[in-house]
């Protein structure tokens, strides 16, 4: 039986949130203040943003999930209560929780609870246990699809229901980074940098180059890949039919730390893939096109994760991204003339030529990618705008002074 | 004089500074972030100036341990 799959998008800031909304996400998850797995301030919302997030999502009928899933100390208990209270006031759909204190506080406040991947659910009895508190649960990222399917079938068979009275919904990660350790149990960053991944401050030192030396003899082990701890990124778009067949209800996209154009591209591809599965038109040719699109944005190379149960040890071959495209900052938005539908930008770096693909990002604009077909440079019809020039481009959407203009260029990947 | 600064809004509440310099730092029960005791707030930068050099070592340990590098300690 084909289930309707909810596509859940990451939102690290308003740019990404808007990109997720514009590209067809069914729900978004985000962190507020410090108690989430991406606690570093630059990629987080504040308490005051909750109302605006809720308003924007409500307009598009998109569900909102607040991540509150770090380990919790005594001194955090009060802010936990404050966050839940504010989330409830802002009509946020649910709280994604790991610590029992958060689960208890959310239930007490009458908030829906989702179980975080940090709890690492790997069996049906654990599902039964958490069904006392939660309606949706993310399974461990280290399970195979066969194991996932057994759990979803058992939920149906045993009629395991959450507090809402409906059958427990199972969610899995569909795309994005994977950890070298069992997700959420890694203390590597804490040991090396005093920076706990379990408080959302992972330094990602697994992503670096390492050599292995036998301390007794001083011999260095010969390894064909020095990135011995950095797994490739998870991608499931090429076997999404099998993912759906495992009976999951929610497909979660990782990447609250990634750029808005990443969110836009990945959500667009998975939206199309899920829709084509529902229509019954999902096929290999489409998959090839989606894969090409996904390779354009940040990635460490792709693999199937643990879902298909084979091919363990897929290590990344570089520290950064293997993306086939990158963005160059050109300048910022200056004016928008709504009647003529023309946007004016000031070029501060590089140049812009007709035929270039540009990316415009901003907190309200999200991430929009278009090809430049015509433009005026300093009010003259020219093919090329240089640094210092003001260019006007016809646009079918509004731009703002906070918007940034980029050009998309090919990225040479080191082999 | 010892000058200690805490850029409080970036704190992730890990508690290390309190473990290492318990006489200078406390965790706020209100928002779960670190508080530099007796410090003056200037646009989010909380600064403590002290002539008592005894606080230097502990504060420096806290600064080194801070995972988000928001504590600075200077001897001037």
C-alpha cells in the first residue's frame, strides 16, 4: 500500500525556511536559542522569531517542529519550559525531543512530541515505550530498510498508538550528512575540542584528513584514503520506492547548517520524487536528472547509508564539498519596481553576463535561481555588467535590500 | 588589572566555565546561559575588571575550554 509521505525540511534561518516553503516542503524543523543539535548562534533562530516562523508556515499549511534535542542539565530546565511555552503560544505543531525532561515538559504543556534521532530507536519495544508520549518517532539512521519495514508492520499489527490515539508514525532521514559514530552518541569533538556534539556544538573533526601510526614502532599504516572517518552523504532518491515500501510516513532532510540554495534544490528534487511516486511515474530517467541536480549543491559524495544493508565503509574523499557548482557573490539588491517587474542590483565583485545563472537569497526572498536573459547595465542595453555597475533584470518575484546576488559557476572537484 | 569579557548571546550553556572558574561564572536559571559575575553589559559584551589577579588562571582555563570562544581574558 502506498503511503503519503511527508517531506520535512531543515531551516537554519529565514532564507532556508523560505526556500523550503517555496519548494514544496510539507513540514519544517528548526532550532531556537541554544538547546538543539546546531547550537552555534549563526545558524539559529531566536525566541522572538517563533511567531514569524509560525505565521509564514501557516500561510502555506506547513507543519512546524521545534528541535529541543540536546542533553539537558539542571540549569537548562527553566529555558526548556520557556521554549515550550513560547512554542505553544506560537502554535508550533510539535517539539522534537530527546531528554525525558523535555518530553515530560512538552506533554505537561499539551504539546505534541516527536522522538529525536538522538534517542536511536532500533526496535519495536522501544517504539511501544515511547508511544506513551509521542506520535512520531525518528528511527536510528543505522537501521536497514528491512528493519524499518519490520517495525512499521509491527506498529500496524499491534496497533501501537500515540497519545493522539492515531497509529505511531515512523520517520527516517532521507538525505544529508551522516555521522561516523552512531548518530548522536559521538564524543570525538568533545574530547578533542571540548565541544560537545550532544550540546549541538560538533566541530566535525571526523571530516578531516588522518594518518594512522603505530605508536610502538612508529610505522605509518598505508591507507588508500586519508579521510578515514568522514562518511559520504546519505542520498535515497535513487531507491525512494523502497523507502516508501518500508512504510515510513515522514522523510526528513538533514541540513540546518547548510545554505538556502541547498535547501531549495534538495527539497525541490525530493518533492518531485515523492509526487512522482504517488502518481506512479517514478522511473530511472527521472532519478538520473534528480541526481545531477543534487550533485550541484554541497555534498561529500553520495551513498545509500545503511538502508540497503550492503557496502559499509563509504568514506568521503575530501574534506569539503563535492558539489559540481558553486556560488560567487556578485552584489546586493538595490530597488524593485513592481509595475515593470524589474529588480536593480549593484555589482560589487566579479561580473555578470547574459546567459549566466544567478541566485538571489534573502530572509524573505528565500533562494531563487534564474537565468539572465536580458538586462540593462547603467540603463544601457549591454551584454555584460562589471564591478561597480548597476544592473536591472526582469524578475517575476520581488527583491529586497537585504537580498544578495550570486552567480552560479562550475566547481572543479579534486579527484 | 585583569579584564574578562563574555559575549553572552552566543553561549550554548555547556557549563565548562562554571566548572573551571566557579567564583566568576554561574549558569543563569532563567535562560540557561553563562553569567559573568559583577560584569558590566555593553551591547552584549559583559566585562569584568578586577585588580585581584588571583582570578586570572581560572578565567583563562574557562576561556580555553569554551567551545564557542566567547570568553576573553587579558592582563593589562
